[in-house]
C-alpha cells in the first residue's frame, strides 16, 4: 500500500445499523423498516469521508468475528484503503432507530470487544508500519474496556518522534492522558472539554479563556471545541482565536457529525488550507451531516455551499 498522507486509527470500530419505525413501544415489538448497515467508528467514518474528498488516506482498525468480516467487506466495497488487525473477540454493532411519530432518533451504543495485549500491540505496530510516515494521524473514538488509558499517549509520543501531526478526537481518560504529550490538534465537544475540569455552561467568551489556558500550557498546538447547537471555538498557539457560528438547520441525526467535522478539517489542512479556513469546512461538514441519515457526508457540493453560511467571529 502506498503511504497515505493521512492515517486514521479506530481501536473500537462498529457496524452501524440504521432503521426506521413508526413508534417504539414498551414491552412489545417495535417493527422497523429501511435497515442498512454501514462501517462505523470514529476513525473509519473520518477515513471514508476523507477518501471521498480526495486526500490519500488509510484506516487502521482491529476486526474480529463475523461482524469484523462484515466490517472489512463493507469498507472494501466503499473503496477506502485500510489495514485490519485480526482479533479473537467479536467487533460490536451499534443501532440508530428513527421514530417517525416523534421525529427523533434513538442511538444505542454497545461496548467494544476485549483486546489482548498482543492484539493491541499488533495494532500499534500496524499503525506505524507505513514508510515513509504519513503527515497526519487521526486518533478517533472510544477505547474499549480493559485497554490501557495511556494507549493514545504512547501513539502520540511515538508519532512525535516521526514528525507526524496527531489529531485527537476522543474522550475520557484516553483524552486526558494524551494531552501535554505533543499532539498537534484536539477536537472536543463541550461535554468532553468540561470533563477536563471546566464548567460546561459558561459563555463562549469564558470558554475561549479556558481553552487558551490549556493551549498556553502546551496541552496541544490547536484546540477546537464544538458547541451543542452547532458551531465551534478555535484557539491556537499561533494566536488564532475565533468563534465559528453554524447556520441553523433541521437536525435529522447527530450520528457521524463530529467525524465529518474532523474529516473536512484534516482534509483541508492536508491540502495546505489555513487553519481558520479549514475550520470553516469542519463546521460546515457537521452542519450538513446532521441533516442526513447515516454516518457519512456524500454531497460535497452541498458542503461547499454550506461553507459560505458559516460566520466567523474573532474573539
């Protein structure tokens, strides 16, 4: 495989199953229609979008059991380059069911498989098997129970030695352990940022101050926090500080929106687009994806139109 510019890593991938039902009933069958299965998990979603956008990318992930075989077949059909690490435990399935009576989606997310030390060490080796090294490495999604909390930290430290820019899109201990270790960029939602010890309900101006404190202390070079109703705040070590206001749209599903943000952002950065302009694309990509079923951004013309509706406010 030719070395890609961008490698994504998903330690806890999934098959995302989507369905529609009129109403979800208690203690009874809720019959669903329109079932579809898509490859899922943060880094896989990011890689599929980036491949569609035109950057050279590869997805790395573990896969096990019948679900793991299905996951590989779905990604092969999609055409996205990947390297899968075989594991003994079964890859998980998640379910997203849209209830038409109330126009809401129920998203059921299950735990991932248990990886042995030999299996997650094989993942690490596969991740750094590309020669020459990629420019960007996106660490996206949750870590399964039983994995070391500092696993992403180890990846970040090794990547720094090879001048690979790490993009963090994770949460919990995996996030807190990975900050202050040389990562280039972290993209967090408001709740993930609050988990670092901050108030989730402060104003945008106060949020910017909290973010600047982290950046000034070398947590990362670039910090982006996405907001609950769309938009994002950006603070960088180079002095950029902005609030990006997202257009108001009709929300169908939040599945994959954060991954679309990350994919558009990293694709644009890989093209050499300035950071603030690349963030416009990230906000626009999320705004398009929440209007869609599924977990992907397919209409790139729609993305370009949405970029013009994102408003930048200096902070």
